[in-house]
């Protein structure tokens, strides 16, 4: 095949894929943008659909009672804690939905399956966000009681680091489960390269919403020390967690591919040379 024919074939395949998956992906993108816009303009009453179950979960985990206060949110006067719109976790909800839906919906063939995946990804993202936020807030309460102080250790930095680790942990676990659920078949070729590609998706989605979009919208705030520190910490922690996850994938693959393992037997069977073609009896006698 000539290079021009291959290029035209690639363009045709891309066009068919866009025609097939474009509408539902555009719908998912519209949902994500709508959530961001809703969070930007919503009042505390309009975010009650996230704050109410969050207050119930945090109260159940920590034993701290919360009560609703208009124009404020859910408040615990005994513990001095308030669940305000900034605690709703809408940004993480957007990250989770983008990772679960927009990056995996192309694997589904029928339109009905893609619409079902839209609803499933939306509901799962809502539940995952609530539990991730619950763990983050509960751990922040206990870390605040620990009174960690130092030259570089401040409550704000501990809170930021705690949130990054918890959010990325929940996002990675959710994406790996969804990726395995929608994976068409097990691939044995270049497993480490496949692991790197799989791990890069949730981290890229997280950095897109937490670093790139705020950086583009920051304007003059880009040079502010707090914003620069936020970007540096998010990038550094994300890089460290990505490297740690990839090292775990390397160790797991090494354990799976040890001599005598089932995976190694499958690979040997795949690499087994083909049997020689059959020859007629006359040809065999001639060779002898």
C-alpha cells in the first residue's frame, strides 16, 4: 500500500469514528462544561444536591452533627466546621466524569450502550466524588487535630497535599475499574507500554481541570506565589504518584511473567513457530 493510500485510509477511519462517536462525546462534553458553569454561578442552595449527602456521610464517619444554615451551608457549631460550596467537590466530579465517560465511550458499539454508559458514568462520578470528599474532609479534621506545624509544614499545605493524594487515588481506582470493564479483550503485546497509556489518562484529566484550565483563566494571578505553589505541588505529587503506580505495574508484570506462570505459558504458545507445510509422499521419496 502506498503512503497516500494509507493516509487516506486513516482519514476515512477517523471520519467514520467521529461520525459514530462524535454526537455522544459532544453530549458528554456538554455535560462536563455545564457542570463547571453551574458550579461557577450556583448559590449554596443550588449546590445542596452535593452538600446534603456529603454532610450526612461526613457526619456518619466522624460522628460530628451538621445542621443546615441558609446562605452558608452545613455547619457544625460544636466542631467549628462548615461545609460550604468550596467543599462540594464539583471540580473533581467533572474530572471523574471526563475520565470515565469521554475517554472510554468509544469502546462501546451501539448507541443504546453509549447512552447507558453516559448515565452510569454520571452516577458513578457523583458517588465517587461523595466518598472521596468524605475521606478528604474526615482526614483533614484528624490532621487538623494532630496540629502539624513546621517551617514548611502549614495546615494549608497539609490540606492541599491530603486532597491531591486522596482525589488521585479515588480517580485512579475508578478509572482502572472502568477501563477493565470496557476493555474489549486482554492484550499481551507490550503490557508495560499499555500500562503507561492507561495510567496517563486519569492523571491527564486531573491535571487538565486542576492546572491547565486554572492557568489559562488565571490571567495576572499566574505570577502570584500561592498559585505558583499550587501548580508546582500538584505537578510534583502527580508525577510522584504516576511513577509509583508505574513501578507497581512493572513489578506486577515481572511477577506474572515469571517462568512457569500461566501468562508465560500463554506467551510461549503465541510465539510457537508454525508447523512446516505438509508434503506429498512422492516428494518425500524424492528427497530421500
